[in-house]
C-alpha cells in the first residue's frame, strides 16, 4: 500500500543498478560513492567522539562546533545555518517547509531524483525545463525557464555542478536567472553538494552570493562529496532566518537532529582539510581522464565533465537506448552505469545518454575500461 502522491515513485535507479551490479559482480560505476575514505584526522575525530560520549541528541540546529565551522567557511551568520541529515533532508525540508500545496516548482531536466519526491510529498507540482546543450556540455536555458513561470510558481531548484550531466552552469546564465527570480519573486533551492569537484578550468558560482540572491536562496551542501563520507549523511542548509524558520519546522519532525559524533569531525574537515580536498580532486581528474579515454577507445562519444564525479557517454551507436544499455551492461560487461532517462519527465533528448561515475581508485577504473573493451 502506498499513498497516491508516492505511487509514481518506484525503487530509485541507484538501488536498481547497484543491485544489478551486485548480482553480476560488476564494477559499480552507477551509484556515485567513492571507494576510498575521507581525511584520516576526520575519521579519527569521529571515533574519538564516540569513545568520549558524544552520543546523545545534538541541539536542533546542530552542534556548536559545526555551526561555527560552517559560518566561518561560508561567511554567513549563525542565524542562517541549519545542520541536516545529508543534503537530502535539507532539500526535502526546504520544499515541505516553504512550498504550499498546489504551487509549482521548476526543476531542470535531467534532475536529481530526490527533488521530484520532495515536491510530490509537498503536494506541489513539478515543472521540468530541460538544460540546453552548450559545447560538449550543458547550461541553463533561461529563456525556457522564463517561459515556464506562471503565477503559481513558488520555487526553482538548481544544481551546479550538476548531477547527472557533469555540467557547471555559467556565471552569465546564473546572473540572468537571478534577475528572473527577482522579477518573479521566486525562491531558489541551490543544491551545490559538488561545489568542490570542478575540473577542466570550470568555475563554480555560488548562487547565494549573486546580487540580491541571499534573501531568496536556500543554499544546500553536504560533507558527503567533499570528504568521501556519503554514509555520514551530514549536510546543511544556509538561508535567511525568515526562510530557515519554515525549513526548521519541517526538519524538526522528520529527524529532529542528525548524527552527533560526526559533527565535530565534519567541522574539522571544513576548517583544516582543504589540502586533502585538492589532492582528492586531482585524483578524481586522473580517474576522469582514464575513464574518458577508455570510453572513447571503446567507441563511445563522451560529453565534457566540468564538475561532479560523473561523465556522460552516448550509446546510440549500440542500437540500444540508455535504459536497455544499462540494464544489460552488468551481465554482459561486468560494469554498471546509470541511464539519464531515469532523471527526466521528457526523456527524448536524453534517451541515449548514460552516466558513469569515476569516484573509484584508478585501478578500478582501469579494470572497468578493460571490461568495456573486451
Ligand atoms: N544532491 C545531489 C545533486 C546529489 O547527487 C546527492 C547525492 N549525493 C544529494 C543531493 C544527496 O546528498 P546527501 O548524501 O548528503 O544526502
Ligand atoms: N548522489 C549519488 C548519485 O547520484 C547517490 C544517490 C543515491 O544513492 N540516492 O549517484
């Protein structure tokens, strides 16, 4: 039994593809999670915190040490910060706390699946607008977004660096979007969980920092991608207190608070592990290059990754669409990937696009490439 508003949602594509990968002992380049740990000192602090008894409820907004680290790292007042159970809770609490039933929320296609579920839970309506091709990557289509705005539009959800395409939205396009949001008085949920993972000369623009945007933007981030700790589910939302109020009201009855002992560890990482992050990103770039040249050698046209740890390949020449391709790949090649069609309401332009994650050790990426070539 499932309530109507959740009935359209099946098992997530990540669960499906990870299960197929396990069944066929495939190398899992589907679900995005690294196969190495985060900074050693960060892990040590978490262990020490458990041993020292930091095992009870944190305050509602988060432990002071993490609030301090977030305020100083991102240059915002403490009244603007809420620690959440991953970016996922920040996203869901933002939509539940700030969007009335029946209102419209614009999402950019292909979009991360949690947005659609949050919008459905809020009994709001999702309005998808596709990204537009831009060189070998993609960018915002601000004209198409403008055309999608109605008097019911309450919010737009943006995500840059972008999962699943690996695009990083250009500053001029984001500035134009900012003007549009101002004109139509829209809220913006800016999911920037991959902000540290940018390559190939791309530059990430923090939407919250654009003129006039801090009052209408909920800036979502997480420790997961920057410090290789996707299982810690520790993220945060940054927003003006008038917006944070609604988000807190939703959050306090979803989880009340997050996991205590990792909060000082994440605080340490924010304050002291920039060099580790730079090394990690350099390592990712190496894995990106191995995977991209392997995919090209295997005959796949490959799109440009500007950020995230994903690369998109085109599989049209195989005679299969992306879903068919990804469904057979674990069994036939021993590799798992994710079809972009799974992130779309209008899959046509994305039908042959497939996402591979390169957040694995170089030897694992080499092994995956060998399997794709055989
Ligand atoms: N947003 C995007 C775009 C993601 O790819 C993910 C998955 N890592 C999340 C949010 C969720 O992050 P978390 O694991 O911190 O909940
Ligand atoms: N964010 C990761 C991805 O896009 C994992 C998402 C998940 O498992 N829900 O692959």
